[in-house]
């Protein structure tokens, strides 16, 4: 936090203290001012050094605390330090109560090559702490810069937002975000992009894909700094839920991952963001990308719609202090049931999905399920059988409905992520184990044999 006057800016660090330890009450500490010498260059080639008070850029400044007394504040700056046109990175650091400017090398996390790493960097949009020692400077287009702020010789390691350049990268800045989750140990990238009826990225004017979108999420493997896709939710899957009824069908913005549960994200939905003549009602929507369910749908006052424009939400545990019950991954909210109405549109190229009503889907035979999976090009036999098992034991037909509601080009990715989510979820894994193995009572659940491919 900061307080400014016409002459200077004061920065404070607030510590909430410990509720169970009266000896550690909340505290507010004033940071020392940062009067630093900076080089100045003129058009005639002359240069000089001027001492001035630094005003921190809140978008590029992060803070870390280690233990009780170690505190570091860091602002990432990129600048041309001379007339040779070389772009360099500098850190303005507060360590041990003193400010300093450190020039830091920037290298690619993949190959260690530092050439052109700073070229796509457009400046940080936000800074997030990762673990206890690392700050991550986020450029929502240029990628991430990781830095151990406590290191005596800090180095910037650049990670592109998407390891695969072919991944969709559409939509405004407000439709993507990078967050930390699982207690601050996991970095997650969320991208919401419009799609056309064929499943490709990018909006179209086709009536079958009007305002449709896909929410895709990736987790960063911290060992090799590689992005791994872990979830995807299509607009048609959300629109089919009872709990979504009444919410406008437009591209969500400002996605934020839960601090604790990596599969729970929150978004802001408002028609006015997309259409200047649209409804001003703002909806805060929380969803689980693994179970494809809505956890919370909260309307806001109509007059408050502009509060979220270019003001992304920040995940925080502060509100937990006002909750009667502690937060948990399931939020204590009953999961809604899917609408019993099949969205029968031409966006699906499958002959099966175009003729089967929802009643038939709920009672779909193994042969019908197998035929739907067989239409998916490039699906390996092992994955086909896993998906076949999952769909055969989905008693309400919800998963098959979601699959057939997608364009053919998205179905393989959907199937693979469903398999991955089922294997990763402890509850689903237990259910899967019950399906294919004897039960404790000695009885065996029998599957119907899949037709020959």
C-alpha cells in the first residue's frame, strides 16, 4: 500500500499478525524512500547522472517475506542504457533495509539462450510470488520472468505463456490470466478465447457459434518449466447447466484461479463488456474445470458493471477471516444438475449427435457410445476403451451429451482431458476401480463388451 502527496510517495508493508499469538499483533511498517542515481541521455550524445526519488510501478513490483525479519521488495525495469540500442533488465531491490539497482541477465528457461529474450517483453502486468523465494513477473502477452529475489546475483528466467505456438492465443488481455494456486506452489495459465463452429480459435459470425468460447487451462511444470494442459471447458457445457440459466451468454473475462484448488476458477460475465448496448448486469461465476460444474453464480448490482473493467481480481485469503466456515476445495456448495435439454445444433458434424435427443442419450447403448468415439480421428485404441468405460457408466448421460455438443475438432482433446481428470481425481479413481475390479463384498461389476473397432 502507499500514500502520496505532492512531494513524495510513502510505501507501507502491512502484516496481519497471528490470531492465536497475542504477542504478534498486526503491524504497519514504513519503507525507506528510494533516492537513487539514474543515468540520463540527451540527443546530442551527452549524458549525466541525476538523483531522484523513485516511484514504484505497482504492476511490476512484488514483495516477499522469508521468516520473521527477511523482506525483499523488487521492481523489474527494462531500459536502454546507452545509445547502442541494447535493451537491458534491471531490478530495483529493497533488501536489508537498503535500496539498490542491480542489472540482471535474462535467459530462456528452455535452452539458456539470452538472445532476444527481452524483445517480446512488454512490461509486467502483475507480479505473483511462487513459493517462498521466487517472484514471477507476468506479461500477459510476452510471457513470464522468474527471479529468486533473495539471490545475491539474481537471474531472470523467461518462460513463454504457451510452449506450443500452435495453441490458441486469441482474445483481449482481460480474457487471460496467470495465477498461483495450491497454496502458492503451482503456476496456472487461464486463457478464454472465442471459437468458431469448426472448433478453431477465433470468433465468427456463424449463427451456430455465436458468442461461443472455450476456457483452457495449463499448469506449469516447475521442474522443466513446460506448460501442461490440464483442463478445457466449452461454452456449450456451461450453458447446458441449470445453474447458468439467466446468465448472459458472452465471453467471460478476468479469470482467476482459486488459491487452494487448481481446478476451480472464477470469471466475470457481463454483456456490456462485449456489446456497448448490452445488459449492465455483472455476474461472478465460479466453476470447476475438472467436474464441469458451477460452484457459485453471484449477480452484482447493475450500476456496478464498470468496477471490473480492466481491473482484474486478485485471489486472496483475506475474506476467509469473515467466513463462519473455513474455505475448502468444494466450497460447501451443492453441485447443480445439467439441464435435461439437448442443445441440438449444426455445430456438431456427427450424424449421431444431430439425431439423438437427450432422452436417448441417457439410455444410449454401448454400441452408440462406441460409434460416437469411433468417429474421433486419431484417438488411440487404449484411449477409446478408457473413454468407452467412462461413458458407459455415466448413468445420466451427461458426459456423452457434452461430447456430442462439441465440434468434431475439439472432441479428441475433450476425451483425453476427461480421461486425465478421471485418473487424477481420487473420487473418480475409486469409482473407476469399482467399475473394473471386484467389490469388497465379493461381487463383480460386469461391463458390456465393446463392439469390435
